C-alpha cells in the first residue's frame, strides 16, 4: 500500500473484529479499501455489521456458497437468522448485539459435557 502496489486489503472477522477494524484504519491511512471476504463469524452476521460500520469498504466477497447454504450451516449450530443476501445486498438483523437468534434446544443438544 505504501508503494501503491494495491488499493484493497482483505479481512475476515472469523477470529475477531478488532483486527479487521485495525486493518480498515491502516488501509484508510493509505487511501485503500478493505474487502470483507467469506461468511466470517456467526455465519455472516459479524461481516454484515462490519460492512455497515467501516467507511472504506465497498465490496463483500462471498463465494462458494449461497445465502441459503449460509443459513443451513448456521442452523446446524442452532443459529436461526443468518443474514439474507438479496440482489447483491446483505444487511444485519435488528436484534441486540450481533443480532443472533438461537434455537436453544438445538444448541443445547450439541453440548458434549457440562462441568
């Protein structure tokens, strides 16, 4: 970026949002954008929120799956509301926090052992 070799960085919040926000700020300092890629954490909920709060992003790379498959993957873990992708747009849910809604019974069935 400093030498002008790129004007876009890729970020994925699968392991946390702080690093993505730092990367976005670094890119902004050099006149570059950040591109969120893949489903990310909570089967797309975190990237949907980050896409709304980062000024220097204009592209969400989502490949290899469909919005339906995102929802199916989330449902395996009990997530009821993975984000919808419609006509090239993604939006976060309105609920508190990340907006995740859980099927408590399904989520509880995945517990291996309680301590």
